[in-house]
């Protein structure tokens, strides 16, 4: 049941994202670009942080 | 005596420019820091490492200082529309009031509520719930900027409204057109992401200071890693959107783009140079000297290789017939306001699109009365008004160039810092670290020059093509304006002094001494971190 609710929740999020993409992409291409771009900027910065920890681990193991 | 005193208009402009530029010293940091906090807290939730929580809290504290002081500086401008720009408020209040009201709600209800939850919710909310709140803070702060930029977008390209001759003001027709105006969209993204750049440079610069002073090294290295990556992508996005704004200016505000490029004469060949530097002389309407790169201007501005770009002198000439039409429109409007007859309404409708140029001519008419212009005087009035249709080229040209050159400098700095962070060689590059420190105010400077480009370049209009700036001001006396100007300058300088004092104080103190080096004399822990046991945690 829990998995099903999760699945349903994510499906709703996906639906909203698609509707937003279609509407925003048509009427507000730059707004849409901001939504996608900002998410990307945050996620890539987070990936930078996570990579830092991995590099540190590797360094520690190596030494 | 003229109805509108030009000195009062100039003082009103100076006061608005001063309060807006002061306010915008705080805004970009708020826009950017909230997003960086969201990134840091996401890393905390993903990795579970305490250091990222501490990073979020420490940078959050500095963000809090900036927000608390900055929010007060924005309030006065909303009142200035009523006090100093009452004609503007009368003319476009229907349209302009809506985004401003929504902004007020966003800033004071949504943003402030979530900020409260973010600061006080660490021990009361679950990890994911707190993360969601931090994202909402970031979203809300950027959304409140959105409404201001929509309002400003309307002033650059009035979409979603039309003039109503019965009420003598602009009437709101379409909320969707107002919100989705291409200029508002590009402006929002350019400005919001300029804030990201500012936040990233702030985190990187302060962290560089820690590395240079051999303190909080683990904390600083991680902060630099995240800020450099965040800043690099953001600056690339700012430049992309800058190009989009330039393209829109070419389509919507030809006088602005010509001033930005120091272009006096219409380009006739694709070889027209893009001026890297020049000394535009507004009096002689020429450039005293110029250094340019051929074949760059046309594709840069028109995104084609063959379209021509109108120069300022030709644009002035093209304004002549519009000025004559505008005078006719206002004459018909005056008649209609007393007679309400169909004939004068029809005449007004015929010339309505050029009405703004009629308003513009008013300042050159005898006693600012268009009816008092004799046929013999008309050519001189039109000629003088033609010259008034273009902005100050020197200011617009250089404000744009400073912003743009800084943009490319940021790309290089973030790229080097990201590279050396990946290579784990940050500490060997002391020169670069020092450069990061002194570059902390540079993105704020770029933002200020961006606004100067946007607003000085829009002159002589407060609403492009519709309402000249000199018609938009209130009829105060000079003494009142000078008094309030000095008052604002003093008060705002006090705010800046408080901000700088608190920022320097808490940034110097640093998060707390986690690394194993002894704390430098005079540096302690921030009170919020000074809980027993806190300093004993290890980040490694
Ligand atoms: C190659 C780089 C850049 C280009 C081509 C560019 C282009 C522009 C243009 C054309 C405008 C005037 C918009 C209007 O007509 O209203 C503008 C405004 C502005 N720019 Fe830039 N820009 C660049 C870099 C930057 C950077 C690095 C920052 C700050 C970090 C910045 C911040 C701003 C701000 C705050 C404004 C005023 C708000 C607005 O009109 O969007 N810009 N920019």
C-alpha cells in the first residue's frame, strides 16, 4: 500500500510537471527555463558537494 | 510659470535612483543565498554529514542579517510611487498596482513566514520537512522579485493594458499578457540568476578568507566547491539571458539598444563593429573615439547577418511625424474631455499610438501648453522634442559594458575556482583566493550597473512610448525634495553601515573552530553554535 501511495504521489507530480511544461513552455519559455535551470543549478552544486565527499573518502583510503 | 518644474523631476529621479540602488545592494544576495542554502541543505539530507547542516546554518545566519536589513529598504520605494510619482500612479496605477500588491503579499506573508520556520524549525521539523521549508524560502524570495520585475517589464514594454480616454488612465486588459510579457520573463530570469551569482561569489569570497587565514578549512573547502559550481553555471545563464534581453531591446526599445551600443548612425553593412570601448559625446551626437570588433554587432543584436540596426540620429528623425501625431492626439483628447463627442474621439483614436510623443513635446511648448504653439514655432518644438527622444548614451553605453565585462570576469573566476577545487589545489592559489575575497561586491556592482542600463536606457520614458518621465512626477517644491533626499541618503547609509558591520563581524567570527588549528585571536564561535558539545563534532 505504501509503495502504491508513493507511486501515485510521484505520478501526480509527474502529471503536474508535464502540464506545467506544456503551458509554461508555450506561454512562458523563460519562466520554464528558470524552473528547469534553477533545479539543474542546485542539483549540479549538490553533485559537486557529494563528489567532494567521495574524493575525500578515496584520498583517505589511498593514504 | 511652467506646470512641471524640471528641477523637481530631476530630484524625484535622483531620489528614486538612490533608494532603488541602495535597496538593490541587498536584494541579489537574498535571491542567491536562499538557493545556495537549499543546495547545501539538500547535500546535508543526501549525505547525512553534519558539516552541510552547519554550512546551511552559518550561511543562513549571514543571509538572515542581509534579509532583515534589506527588507526595510524596499518599503520606501512602494510609497515613493504615491508621494513622488503621483502622475505615474494615476496613469498606470490600475496595471502597476496589481503586481506590486502581489509582491507585498509574497514578501510579507509567504517569504517571511517560511524564513521564520527555516530559522526556528531546525529542532522542531523532520529533515525532509525542513528541507521543503528551505526550498519554499528560496522560491518565495524569488517569486516576490518576479512581481517587481513584471511591473518593471510593463514599464519597458507596456503589455496587457490600453489607454481609456474617459478615465484618462491606462486600463488593465489582460493579466496573462502582463505576466507572460517576454520582457518581464527575460528580466526575471536575468535578475534572479544575477542574484545566484552574487550569492555564490559571497560564499566563495568569505570561504577564501578562511582558507587564507588558515581557519575552518574543511568548512571553507566544501563551501567553495559548491559555490564555484553553482556560480559558474549561474553566470553562464546570466550571460545567455543578457543576450535575450539585448535581442528584446532591439525589437521593443530601439533607442535603448542604440544607446547601449553607442550607435549614432544606422548600420548599413554586416561588417558594423561592436564597440569594446568608446567615448560617446551626447552633445555632438558622435563618439570621440572608438575601438570596435568588425562583424560582431549585427549577429549579436539581430541574431542575423544582414539586418540593419537603427542609429540614434535616424531614430530621432523618425520620431518627428510621431511627435506631430502625438500633439494632434492630445489636442483631440482635450476636446473629447469637455465635449465627449464622437468626432474628437475618432481623431484621438487615429493618433492614439503616438500620444506619448505629444506628452513629450509638452516640455518644449511655451508654458508647457501644446495649444500655445504657433505654426511658426512648431518646427522648433518638434526638432527639440526629437532630441529628447533618446537616452543619455554615455551613461547607458558604459553601464552596460561594466556589467558585461564583469560577467565574463565572473565566468573565469568561478571556472578557475571550480577547477582548483576539483584538483584539491585551492590553498596553493593564494592569489586566486585573494581575488575571490575582493570580488565579493563585484556582482552587486554588476547588478547596479544592470539597473542603470535598463532604466537610464529607457529614458525619456517612464512607460516606454506612453508616459514621459517628466510627466510622471508629483508637483512638490524643491525644498521638500532636497530635504527628503538628504533624509533618505542618511537613513539608507545607516542601514548599509549596519549591514557591513554585522556582516564583517559574523563572517570574521566564522562558523566555529572545527578544524584542528587553534582559533585566531579575536575569533570565537557564533552564539548560535556555541552550545556545549557542538565544537566537539567532527566534519571529516
Ligand atoms: C554578457 C553579460 C551580460 C549581458 C549581455 C547583459 C545584458 C543586460 C541587458 C541588455 C540589460 C538591460 C535590460 C533592459 O533593457 O531592461 C541588463 C540588465 C540587468 N543586468 Fe545584465 N547582462 C550581462 C551580465 C550581467 C551580470 C553579470 C549581472 C549581475 C551579476 C547582471 C545583472 C543585471 C541586472 C540586475 C539588470 C537590471 C534588471 C533587468 O533589466 O533585467 N547582468 N543586462
